């Protein structure tokens, strides 16, 4: 995937801050951090033009560990902070890092509005299906019946499907990756970075302290063949060690089939640039949870007007129409008289 | 306007008049009042306005809830308030009469649209009998005018649909009042042509109705005289008529120019602050980026993001929104970024009285954030003062890298006054420098950037914006180590940082408090914000009555002027009128142990001069007999 004509001006080490990383040993966040630090030199950008913005939670400590500009904000508000920053400074690369509680619970409103506006920010949702920093309560992505400190008899809350939420909010770029596959993370983040608009990436991330193994059913090496469905644009959706499984569209629902049971042209051809999001939505809802075949990769990547640049164009149009800034003229715009 | 005047009426010169136009919210009373104000401004009168409208966009027609009013006071002398009681009330229907009659001065002139006083409207207004002929109006000079009928007749020739014909009756009323106070007709005819450009029938109908009103005054033999209010001796110069929200918006935009920074406004629509968002959204040619956020919190958060990026960032709101922004403002306090919050106070708690003013957000502005989260607070005292206060708030925010709250209110927001335009070149330069290089060294002697290394004088930290080479750094809400800004949970460091944040705000350069009026009086009036006009006018009346009073009016509420304790300590009595339950009183008492006496009013209506005068006179009389 690396563009061979491009000579990086930085090394992964240049992107690491001098701060000690303080996630629990074994946390999935480490591998995501490594993937991003390794990816950055190849993106053609520099630390000084990059800002990481976060809210509150374990994932939200991320900015402290990158040698870039960064804001560790308040719970849930990172997409809103990042929106203001990206509007004021369309020249910057703005990344938002948050967990499932941060982005889907307290900050759910900001997430959906950032996505619908399509402001150029890259939102990485580290989904571990649990509240980690507050020590183990169920989260908006926890499965029903989850027994935690705050749900001793099992949680009653139906979980969000993050990708379905993003697609419902008209996100122009929606993808999923997981913390056990560095290359897949790097490929996915690279695509998100290249997207001219809001890019939403769900990262299956293991919390080894409060929700260990939540994604093992799909991310563990021996389960990947059977339960990870890699999406490749323009190709029939197949998976399994020998491509023995596939996905078909059965009356508007995605369904897993044995490829032997269907003809090739019945398999769903993945089309990430399809403007209608219903196929992407169907794929997002294929698995009921991370224990059965689950698609990963880019679900949707469509072109839509980018918000910060659209704002800039309005400023230019206003200058054209109303003329350059003129204080004296503005103060007289409601009519004046002389005494 | 008629070719031959049918009769000669005496022209009486008067020094002022207070007119209140009242009608249904769909009757166009705001527009009528605005236009009368514009003509009077152009004639050189001093003036002050007080619009009053219901919270509902269109409450049921003809009901008390739907009454919309506009009070304008014009004078040939310097005034600071829209006046206590109107001397002229124009009532377009029974509901307007019922809702507003109590305001009218004894013996005042009452011009009523008799056509609207039918059984149905009387019932809707809650009148058991018709007030036009049951003696209710005996204490007033009542002029019954069949406005609807004359308007219908006047517009008939333009082919206006019958149900639309009456819509021009506000222009009839404007014409009549224009005649009564000898206002020129041309500006209004021009206004009609501009306002309704492209809608010929509407222009024709409104023009005819306006002329009919003017001619009615002249020809109907019901008025004894008409009046003239001469220009006021205002300082020479160029004036415009400005309301508080417009002046505030312009101040913010101009501050961006004075600081050479792009302006960003994150806002969520809320009464009575929305006009700031509207005005700034229309000034994109100034490079102003406005963002209508998904909620109040996002509005503030986006401004924090923009400020980090190097913009002069604002968020505008009213009380309920300020409550929601609290946590974000404490983040801004911790990040030490410049940010200006415009709070246009309204009646509360909760939704309260969205269209009515109150000054009850002072404590929230001061203390309404968790933990120790100090920030400067400033307040304008008049509509035009909003312009200067906006620039002052930006100056403080930029110089000290701090969020600043501006406390305006619904009264200042919508009322207007003549404003002597400032000399643009004399406005202050409030620009600050971004950090561009290292400001420290590590143990190896290499240059490093310390984002929390403070200016020794202002205690402001450096503002290094993304894109600057080598100065990459992280800021966050977790307590930061002094200097490096790295996360620190050390007890001594937290104490130090709390103390530094407080010291920085305490050290904001605030001009000394000045005493207006009788410096050596026994009693000082203390005020802040929009009560200035009423307090100033009351002090004037008391002086005319032979009393001595001093007046101290605060623009800076946090920190308070350094000399305030000494100044107030000189008086035997300090009296503070506030539209709240005594919030500034409590602050001053706590800080200076001065027994400030509270005069409160929380009914959604600004203090009248008379209310302040009466309350203070009682206190003065008690003092002199003590």
C-alpha cells in the first residue's frame, strides 16, 4: 500500500511524545498507538500540522502520547472541539480519538452532527464495549445482559451498533478495523486520512482488565478465517480459509452462505462508493455481535461537500459580493445622521 | 401633506414625548416603532427605545398573551432611559388596551382603533363591557379613530384583498403619530419603498395608509394641537441608532480586526441572543466564521477548538445556555485560551421569561463552574456601550489568555439609542503575539517549548498555534505541571496552579471605579449593567429635588476595580438597584464587608426612573433624620 515514490521526512519516533504511556499493560490501545505512529510518516504530513483531539476515557489519553498538537478535552465533546478547530484551520490534519462511552453515550449528539456536516476530521472510536476509566460499568455498546458493577443482574440496555449509527448520520466514510491486526489498522487509517470529509473508524479494542476477550470470537488468529469478512471494493464478498463463505443480499438483508450453495453472481459485490447507504447498513448489521461473521474494512466512502472548505467558500463569496472588511462602512450600514 | 390645510392647529413645542405602540403580535408594532425612531433620530432628537414582545411567535389573535408593544421616548435633552410611563398610548385592539393601559401616565393621550372593539375582541381581552364607553378611560385624553375602516378605504383602489387590506393599519397609525409630532413624511415613504421592494401592491397600500393617517390628523377635528420636539444638544458628529445586540456583534467583529485575528462564533439559537448570531453570520466578508452548533455545549466547545487554532473565538447565549456551557468554560479556564462568552440574560429559572430581561446570571457567571474556576466578567451599561465592552472583553481574553463573560440582558439587547460613531483609527490595538520559538531549555541545553511558562507580568501563558514548527504540545483538562503542561497529580503543583489561575484573573488591569454626581454625598448608588440609565436618571431627579447622591457604575465585575472598597467605604449608605435578589450586593458585602442595601426588581420589566427615585428618596430621608 505504501506509495514508493514518497520519501518520508519523519520517522515513527518523531511522532512519539516524551510522555510515559500509562494504559494498563496488555491494553489494546498500545497496538493502535503503534499503528498510528508507524503510519504517520507515510501520510505526507508533519507533526506540527497535526492535532489529536479527545474527550475523556482511557482512549482519550491518546493525544498525550503523540508528539503533535493536542487537546485532551472534556467528556464527549471532542467532535465539537475538533469541528471548531477544523473550521478555523482547514489546513490542519485533525484526528479525534474516543471510546464508546465518550463518543456514543455522553458525546453521541456531537458525533452524529459532526458526521452529517462532513467536517474534515478523522474520528477513531476505540470500542471496547465497557467503561474502563470508571472501572467497569456497561457501555452503550455492551451486550444486553452484561453483568457489571452497575448492572449486577445484567444490563437491560440494547446496544448501539456504531457503524449503523454512523451510517444513519449520513457519514461519508465508515470503516471498521481491530487492534490485533496492525497492517489492517494502518491501511484503514490511511484511507480515513485520505478522505475529504468526516471519516469514522470503529476499532475493536480489547480491554484486558474489565472486558477481556470481548472480540476474541472474531479477532483471535484461529477465529479470523471463519469470522472476519474482509471488505474489498469491487470484489464479491467472500471469506473463510478457502473462500468457502460469502455474503448475499437476501431481500434487503445480508446473509452468510456457503459459496458452494450459490452461484458466483449471487454474491454481493462490495461497492463502497455506492451513494445509497442501505447496502453498507445491511453489512453493518450482518453480525449480531463480535462472535459471528463480522465485516471489516471500508464500508462506505462517498464524496460529499466538505464543511470547512464550504465555509471558506462562503467567506470568499461574501467578500466578492459585499467587498472587503470595512469597519467604517459596517458602522454606517443602518443609516446615520449628523448633529 | 394635503394641498390646502383645512384648518390651522396650534403647534406646541414640548421637550419630550414617550409613545407606546401596542397591538397584536401580527400588527407590525415593532416595525412601526422602529420607523418612528429612525425618523426622530434623523431629526436630531435624543431617544431611547423599549421593545416588548411575547415569547410566542403568534399567540392567539386578539388575546392578552399576543400583545406586542414598542415604547420610544424622544426628547430635546440628554436621556438615558426609554421613560417610565408613556404619555401617548396607541392601542390597536382591546387586548392591547387592557395589557398596556396601566402603563399610561395619568391624563395621557390614548389613541384607539375603535374598529377593533367588537364583542368578540372585547371578550378575548376579558372586558365585560366596552371600555370606550363605560368610563374606564375617563382619566385619559382618548382619541377614538376607526383605523381599520379608514385603512380599508384608503387601500381599496389598489385592489388589495379584503383580508389583507387591514394589514396596512400600522402605517396608518404611524402616519397619524408622524403628523402629531411633526415628523417629515419622506423618510417613511422611502422606507416603504425599500422595505417592500418588488411588491408594488404592498408599497401602494402602505403608502396610502400612511398618508391617510397623516391626513386624518390634520383634517379630523378631534385633535387640539400637534407638537414639536426640537433636536437635543448631542455632541456633534455622525450618529447611528443601535441596539445592544447589534452593537455587541459589531464590537466582536471589530475586535477581530483590532487583534488581526479571524473571528469564530459558535452559537446555538436562543432568545434573546440569536440576533448576535444573525448579525455576525451576515458579516462573512470580514472573515467571520459562524457555526450554528447542535447544542449549547458544542457551541462553546467549537469555540475552544477555534481558539486553540488561533481564532478570536466567541460563543453567544442566554442563561439556560450558559448553564450548559459551564463545564466547557472550566475547560477553557484550565486550557488558558482566549474565549469570549456573550450572555444575554433573561428571566429564569429554567425557561423563565425568554423575552424579558433580568440580571440574575451574575453569580453563575462568577461562580457557576465546578471547583475553583475564576474568569473575568464585564457588563455593558447601555446599548451603545455594548460595542466598547465587547472590545474590552476581547482585550482581556487575549492579553490574559482566559475566557471572559460579557453580561448583557434582554433589555439592552433590543432597546436602542443614538450612538456617536467612534473614530475607527482611535480604537485600541488589542493584538497579541503567538509564540513562535522555544522558551526554555532541557538538561542537555536543547531548546524546548513550555506551554505553561507564564509571562511574569500578566501570568498569561504562551499561545502557540498548530502549524508552528517545533512547538507541538498538548493541553488538557487534567491538572498540568507548572511550566511543562504535562499531566501532574502532585499536591503542591495543584495548589500552585489553582493559585496562579486565580492570581492571573485577580491581576487583570481594571480601571479604577469613578464616582459620578455628588462625590461627597452621604449616599452612593451602586449599579452594574443595564440599570445604569434608570439609576443615572434617578440620581438626576434626586439632585433636582435637592438631595446629594453619588453613583458608581461597574463595567468590570470580576475582578472589581481595585479602589472600589475604599470608594464605597466613604459613604454612610450604599444602595444597589439590581434586577435580581441582591447578587452584586452579596459579592460586595462578602469582599469589602460593606453593608450594601439592595433594591430589587424581578418582574421582567426594567427599573423605571421613578422606582429607583422613590426607593432612594426614602433612604435619603431616613439618613437625614437619623
